[in-house]
C-alpha cells in the first residue's frame, strides 16, 4: 500500500489532535507543517521531524503531499480548501467548512470537479455516546421521538478573544458562540432527529459584549423532520466548561447524556449505557477521542473510496444552515423554514 503523506496548515491548539491521529495510522506520514508564525512553525516542524512552510501555497506545490489538514481560523477555510482541491490534494478541514451558505455553495461546486475528497471534522458524532444514541433510536424500542433538549454552558474569557482577534467577529469567524462552540450540539440534534424543518431563535451578548461583536449566548426552538420538537440553549458565559446536557424524550423512555455518560430512563429504572472516554493530555477533555476516529475514517475513505464513511460538504453544511437561520431569526423575530 502506498504511503500517504500529510500536511497540516495551522499550528494552533487543535492541530495536535491531527498530529496524534496521523501518528497512530499505519501508512500515513506527517510530511509538512504550515504556519504563518515562522518561530512557532519551525519549532513544531523540528519536533515532528517534518518540513516547514510559512506559505501554504508553496506547500501545495509539493507533489508528494497527498492529504492536507486545515486547522486555521474560519475565514481562511474556503480559499485553502479550493486551492488544495485545485492542486489535486485530499482535504480534511476543521469545522466550520465555510462561514456561510455562499461559501458552502462555492466549495460544493469545486468538490464536484476535484479528484480529491473533502472531509469535515464533526468528531462528536463519533463519541461512544453519540453512536449509542443513534443505535437506540434505530432499534425502535424507544418509540417515536417527542423532543430533544440540549444545554451547553461553557466559559470563554475576554482574553480568548483579545489574544486571537479573528474570533468573535462576523468577517473572520462568521459569528461567535454558535458557529464555533455550539455548532457541534446543533449538528448532533439535527442528526439524531433526521434534520430540521423550521426554527425560531434568539442570540445576544452579555458578559463578553465588550470584547466581541458576536453573540456569547443563544437559544432556539426547533421543529424536526421526524415530528419532534427541539429546545436548545448555549452560552459562553459560564465559569467552567460543563459537559453537554442532552435529553431525548421518546414515547417509551428517555435518553439522557449527563456528565459524559449516556443513560436510558424508563419509569423508575435508570440504566447506564455507555460513557465517553477522555484523552490523556492530548487535547481538551470536551474534544473527546472523536478526532482520531474521524481522521482515521477519512483516510480509510481515501484508500477505499467505494466504502466512503466521512462527513462531506453537504452533510457539513446542515449545521451551518441552522447557525445562519438562528442569526436570521433573531434579527427578524420570526420563524425560519429550513430547506431540505
């Protein structure tokens, strides 16, 4: 089997999840790291024993590079994806794949004519609890889904934004809490319920109003394609990163994700089904181990395209559509219909 050579663009915190995943895959080698900060980039490249580039366009000229990982600020994703696909590379990008529906459309058009694959990292779908929820729903024993409630309360300080000025700005991040932290929760909700048909939401900024132009809190009511209702609340104004609280109410029982463990509750019986393992110092605990699984699945799809099992541009666009719809709904104070 041919060795696949990978390059990572971006030397921020999240890139370490990608490095760890690459190192654990046989037949995959980290060949290059790209970072606009030459001091940081050279230091990392020396540690990883790979090439260093300050300009990603120069890296794309390396014919030996097969797969490009994009771990950069949101506003850079689209142009980097288009350039890498045009160079004949496979691309694996951190979420969001783009900042709005227009960018999604441009990227989708490019994917249609590109020889390489484009995968997007929605690693929380691969958490043991997420996979078990899908299994429980598919089994049918829970009965019809009635509702999903999700509460995400995390903490982001003013320094989080002032030290990285691209964050919290619509021109460079595409928004705030919704498009960065809470997009994974919205993705899981729509994934479990088979999509969203309409929603009404509100965004606002409280504790972080002086340091970001975007929202730090949001809430929404969602109507799902399967007839269930969704209640969503998220905020970056907490004093700690609390684990996601998720409850799925069905006719015969309720599934509850609490403290990273999944419970099935029926009448007075409460049964623990599975829990999410935490990485050992490799990444923040709420990132889980999903990165490794998501990246492994993408490489498996590159090697075996007939057995593709990665999140593509169309699937990745669903949660971004919800983010945009909540912003729009908050502006006009009306329900927004979601196209299929």
